[in-house]
C-alpha cells in the first residue's frame, strides 16, 4: 500500500468517477474503524509504504447520498455510510428491523459506533461482521453502483463470496442496504456471544426472523456470523422449521442441522468445538424465544 | 500510635478530600512522559527486537541501516559500555541470595525471548528509525528453546541462559510435621491449579526522553516506578552515579510493569552516542510484547482438616515460569512461598517453590507479586474442603483464620492487627439476598475469598525512605520526596499527612517528586510500600518541623508547648481563644533566629540479613494486610458466559489517609481480580505472544463490572503513618478466587485454571453431562 | 506522498497544519498541534484514551485520519471546561475520587459528556454502557459512574453542549 493522496467527493457521481479512473487505486474509507487497524498492522510489517496497492484514499463518510435512512418504494433504504449509532437509534429500524438495531448497538463501543458504518461492516466482509447475520435474516438487498451502467441490486446472500472477499466488481461500491418492508415487523432475535460485554469481536453471532401463524412457522431465516469463512444463512434449519409448530424440542431438533452450514475454526478467541456448541444452543434458544414472544 | 478502640479526631486524615493531582488531570494539564515538548533536534528511537524466542545470534550487520537517511546511531551489544550489570533492582542494600540479578541491556550472542532487544536505532523521524531497524541484518541460528517451566527443570532441557541449569531459585518453608498432620486429618483435598501470564495494561505505554543537560549530566525522563534505576543506568554507561539523573513525571499506571528498567537504558545509550535528545514511546503491541509479565504458576496443593473443620496440614509445590531472564522472579517466588498458606493458622506446613527459566517473555513484578497466584489455589482448596466437610465456605474459614500473635509457616508471629474474620463476615453479609436467575438457562452462585498480602519490601533489603518538609517564609509548605506517583495518590498522601501535622490546608502544600537530582530518594513505588515508607518519612520530617514551630510559638505566646495546636494556618492554645498567632509569624521568627523550619527525615523499615539456611524462616516482610472479597455471579449454561452481579471488597486498611483514595484502591483492585479470574490471558505459542493487542488481551470494561462495594475497616493497627496499612496490592489479591468460587457455586463444577472463560465453563458442564450419562 | 494542509477547529480555535494522508488525528493533535491532553493508549480503538468530540460526537481519534477532520470541530476536555469555569463532569470527577492515574480521564469525561447529551438522566447501567469504550485500569469504574450520575443530576447550562 502506498497512500499518496486523499479525496473527499461531494457527491456520488464524483466518487464513482474517481473509482473509474484508470491507474488510480482507490482505498475506500468511511468510518475508518476497520481501515486504521489494518494500516497499523501493515505499518508494523513494513508493508504500509510499499509501492503496490491503493494510492488514493477515497472518503465516502460525508456523502449525503449515502448517509441516512428512509422508507421508499416499499423498502427501508439505509445509506451505506450510515453509522451504527444512527442505525441503532433510528425509529424505522427499531420498528421494522429490530434485529439490525440490536446488532448495530453491539458493534464495538459507543465511540466506534459513532464512526463505523454498515457499508464498511459488510464490505470488509469479516466472518464476524455483526450486521451481516440480521441483514441476512431480513433478506436484505444491496444496491451497488459503479461508473459503468446504472446501479445494480444484489441479494446479500450472494454478496459474501469467500473469506474477506465480496462480489463487488472493480470500481463498484455499496451505496445502500435495502430491506423489504412487506409484512414487517417480523418476530426475531439477535444474539452476539463475545468474550466480554463491550468492544468484543463476536465468537458466535446469530440473528433470526420467523414468520408465524400462531406457533406454526410459515418461514424462518437464520443468519450466522463468526462460524464460517463468511456470514451465512442456515437454510437447512430454516427448511426443517417450515410448517412445524415450534416447541422447545422442535427448536432443538432443527437447530442441530446448523452443523451442516458452519465450519468454525480454532483461533485465539475460541475453539471450533465451542463455537459449534454455542451456535447450536443459541439457534435453538432463539427459535423458542422468538416463537414464545410472538405467541404471547 | 493509636491503640485499637480509640477513635482519633484528625483534621484531614481519613477524610475523602479531592486530590490535588486530580484537578490537573481532569483539566488536561498533567504532563505524562510523552507529553513534554521535544526540543528541536530530538531524535526518535526504535528498538529492534528478536524474531525468535530462542536463537544464537550469528552476526549483526548494521551498515545498511546506518547509511539510511536521517539515521544518527545504530547500536548493538558491542556499543554498550557495560551491557551486563548486576542489578539491585532499585534497592540500596546488597542482600545476596539471588535478590540481585543479571540485567542485560541488549542481546549478546544469544536471544532468550521474543521481544528481547537486539539493536537500538535513533533517527530524525520515527518512520526513518523504523525503516532503519528493519534494515539491520541479523543472522539467527534458531534453537529449540523450552516453553514450559516443568519441562525446563528436566535434566536434558534446553539451556535458556549461560548456566548449566534453568533453575532460577528455590525456597522451602517447613513448619511442624506434615506427615503427622495428614495422619490426623479426617478429610484431605488435593488439587493442581494453573494460572497464566498476565499483562499490566496500564493505559499509558512505556515512554521517555533522554538528553545531556547543560552541565553534562545525562538526564532521563521516563514513565517509571523506580527512579533509583539511575544507578543501573550509570553503571551501564560507565558513569558516576552523580552524573545520571532520572525524573519520573506522573505515570499513567504502573502495577509493577514499570518497575524494571524499560526505556531508560536505550534512551541513555542513544542520547549519549548522538549527543542529541532522544525520545521513545512504545506502541501498545510493543508494550505487550516487550515488558515483563505476571508469573504463570503450576501449584499442587494438598490440604488436610479434621472433621471439626480445623486445618491440620498443608503440602504445597509451586513451579513458576521466570521467562527468559530472572529479574524479580526470586522475590516473587519468595512471596508466594511465604504466603502459600493464606491467612490461615496451619500447624504443619511444607512448601517447596521453584522458579525456572524458559524462552517465554520474562516475568517480573505484577500487582500482588506472587500472592494472587497462591490465593487462587488456597481459596479454591478451602471451598473444596468446606464442601467435603459439610461446612459453609464462611464457617470453615472462620474456624481457621490467623490472628495477632499466630505464626505464619515461617514461624513469624503476626504483630499487627488481623481482622480477617470481620472482613469475611461483612463481605458475606453485604451480598444480601441472592439474585434470582433471569432465565431457565441461567444459574446464580456466590463465593468469598480471603487473602493476605504484605506491604513494605522484603526485610532482607534493608529498605529506607526519605522526605523533606519545610516552610517557606510566606507560610506555604514544600515537600520534596522521590516518590513516583503511579496514580494511587502517592504524592497526595504525603501532602495530606503534612497538612495534618502542620495545620495548613492541603492547597498550601506543593509536593516536588520523582527527581533523583532534586528530591531525596523515597525508594521504589512498588511492594505497596509508598504510604508505609514515604508516609512515615514525611510524618517524621513534618513532626520535626512542627516541634520547632511549636517550641518557638510556646516562647512567643508564653504558654506550655503541650497546649499548642496548629490549625488552619494558626497557632492555637487550648483553653485560651484569645491567644493565637498566624503560623507564618512563627515561621518568620524561626528564620530570623536561625531555627530550622525544615527537616529531612529518613524512615528505616525493619531489616534482617539472609541466613544460611535451607528454609525460609522468621520475619520476611514488615507487615501484612488482610481482607476478603465476596462475589455473586450468573452463568449462562448454554454459552458459559459469566455476568458478575455483585462485588464486595472488605479490608482492614489500618487507617485510611484519603478515604476516597483508599476506597479507590479497593474498587480498582477488585477489577484486577475480575480480569484475572475471568478474562486475562497472555497466550504464548512457543514464546510468541499471540494476544498481541487489546482486542485479544481482554481487560474488563465498565460494561463487564457491577458496582464494587468497598468496606473499610480501620484497626489503626498497621505500621504505616497513623496506624495505616498498605492496600494497593492486597486489594487485588483475593478478587479472582471470590469470582471463581462464585462460578463453582453456580455451576457445581470447579475449574482449576485461570481465566475461567466461557469456553472452559461450557466444556466442564458438557463433560459433567457426559459423565452422568 | 501528498502532504495536505488541513484546518481543524480545536476547542473553538482554528488550527492548521500539514499532514500526510495516513496520519491519524490523535498523532496530529498530539505531535503537530500540541494538544497533549488527548492520549494514545493503543492506537486501534480498543481503549478510548484518545477520545475527542468530533463535531460534538465522541470518537476514537486514533481511528480517524487527520485529513478526515479537515474543516471540522474537535473538542477536548479543555474545551468542556477549565479550572476557572469547570464543567459539572469535571467537578464531579474530582470530588468523587474518580481520577487516579488520570490517563483515561480526558477521554472518559468526553465520552460521558457525549452520553449525557443523548441521555440526560441515564441509569447506572446506561452510564456503564456509555463509557464501555473507555478502559480504566485504576478505579474499577464505580466512582466514575458515581461522578457521571451526579453530573447528570446537576443542571447542565446550555452553553456546555459541545
């Protein structure tokens, strides 16, 4: 990486133009809460000032087009540069996608939340990105924009390609996160298991949304983080729940299927074994609690 | 000294007065070591550290680095006048017996831990210094190394140092006859306990600046707990002691991690070589990598008791990991061996402790200094025993606490007040009604742990402290003492003591501190000794000044000295409100008459010499502080996560000098306990620090803690000023086992390794489920 | 590399300097502008010692590029109050013994100020949540929570809002 210059575009068009310039390697930044720790590691390794890599820091944090939340065309439209603090407190988010509000308030610390953005969280594509599980559970769609052609939309389920790699094409950025409003609010839960209560990277992160007729599951969506190379949906669990009346036993039985999807690792925070136990236990508990709360 | 039962009336002692340093800190005025303006021409230092935990250094080529832009010096071992010294670690007395040890500035021919300094660079900018450090070509011959102290003790183990053995030291305590004791026991509990490396995680990383002043004196300003290291720096440089000056500004925390030399020697060498000021501030990652760690221990305990719950025998084996260099490992092990019994009266004791070198990061002083490790073991044992005996944890302890006059394992009879019983009862009672579980997945438990911890240094070290107290001609007061203020109110306390004795408001007192050139040396800020030592020295000096003032006032007012008191800047006479004088008038009269209005006093702690003996015998420390922690926790049985619901810290502080500061030590020390018990673990993989930053080495945040309820007993039976006892370390000794005992109570399984993490809890719960099936 | 001229309003005073793109706000404040009351404890957003108010919001200045602060307002503890005219939080911290080594205090007070702006009457639990990004190794947090609770109860004058 060799950072040579800094550009703070006034509008989206200008930002996309910079991204499309040939020979310019842009490093896109919004809140900087992932970027700067990364730069720090590179500085320690001595790779921060090497010739290769991004040259221009492109700051999207002030783009009005990308900040803010509104309801439009049957969608909750969240600007990619909206901070976790704003998302956590926003009445529309709390009303329509409370699992996202819960996730946003669990990221880092209050200080980090005032800068960290949902776009940054998703684009960094850490397996433990905390906004990914609830947005996967909410069937969110991303709006992407590049200099060529118009914007395109991509379901979040197709966004995480492999470990820390997304489906973004060169010159593309995420501009908005869209959640369909139809049928909302939907009963759901979010649970983050970390090693301490604040400023903790998830060891296991789970979110669910369950559409219920009484206690019978019409549809379920379960998002998981920190238990595979990318954030995932536990589709086997979802399929098993469909049409079933949810009891504690049914929840436990379906939750066992989560192991078809997760491939947790041993790392400094936890072992694969622990992550597997907790993923299953939290999914089971979450299904039961969601049903009970909705039924009440 | 007050007797027990008398409640003295002090003017300021014991009150919760705002600290003078708190004001400057809150308004952003305080300068810590990295906050001083660097004079023009100041160079930036960078330390090149070893890539390997164990390796021979085949060659070092600094030529490329030296030629790089902005580089003024690249130094290796050959450039250090005396790269190896025998350090007394801040003490004045040569005690012998392994209490002095090798201090090596830069690796020479061999590296013994990852993070050991290999070369030093000074350049015009930090980036240039970092690049130059990377350009130093070191050829290593990696060696297998040894990473477990038990392995390191085996005869064919890799030799970490230059000696034939990896043994750093070994101590034995014997009391009575353990075999006979166990024969009497109705119940015996055995356990092996393990505790990990710990990082101090002071908020302020190591930092300093060095320069040669206008008189040619090598001056180092550094965030250090020990300005007495000026002697070691002088020896390293080959300079007379009076040509090296060390200044300690306010520190952003120490906890023992800034007790050894950190940046001072590097800065001295580079400043001397380049003839320029040089500055160095560690990054957090460098701090975690390079400075001392808390000793990991393997502890085997065997405890026997009669069915009446009386302890009859204790058998202990301790192995500590000294890391790559001994540093204070002998001292720490000695503390552990002496306090291995805990605050309990055990008639038959055998303790064997041994410390071994490994190629892990070197271990040294860390708040508690060997006492928290054994406290985890003996307090876990007590709960296990209680369970087997069918007694409550509190009741078993009550039947065994030491009291004044009882003997430790070494045979030393406790002289001062011992109120452990009362601290335990009050801590337990303060937990109140048990909290109900908040969900079917949750279990709640409670636990207590009592501890003992010394204050004041080992008596073998012949410790002393000095303070100067004097009036200025306008009635304001100056205190000069080499006190290093690490945040515990070390300077504020001596101002408060002076205010009490001289009858002036605290705001009338300026404390000059932490400067080997200008302040009489107070000794190290370590071993919970500052209040005891510099407090007593200040008390002595202030009393001498008071005596002179009172004598002069007595003449001026023509009344007996016994009727005179100094209150609020006035000389007052008991029983005669008309007769009074401003103190300043007396001060000026003294000055004119040639009567001294200042005093430099020295306070000596009890001292002994090391005897020729296989065993540790008699008095090892000046005194001990006793207390109890109580905790209530909730455990989520599906994830293993622990929520700490309630915390109580009940201690006999003897006499609090500043009530808020004393409570602050109880509360802060308790959080160290929670961290040790649940969160903190410096993970090392073959000598490589895996938890390299604060996102992986976890200390408690405000969201991880409940309120801590401090309960202060004041026996006035300590050896410090006004009967005070030291509290800084004692407050941190028993926190962890209180929490882990609560966890054991909640889940019905005892974990014997710290930290008690959610994963370890869940694993234990599942293993028990399996076993039941 | 491009050196960029930036101007930041620090505690109401415009200050300008030249920075490299990869310099963080904390380093520029401390070493180029002499704003030493902002501390650097970890450099990657884990400790909160570097907390400043950026346009009134509490952030880690170590996680902000200096260039990103160009044209914006930075408030430090000196901007909240002084010895002559202290902010209620500052007074409360002093009086409650919520300051020991003091290295976390500047950042902690700003995080608390930011919390009280959003929530004028927080519970003790909300206070703990609000300062959960600011590590303290000395106090155990209890007296810090006491101080913030008291400051919340004191009348906060209008002009205090950052």
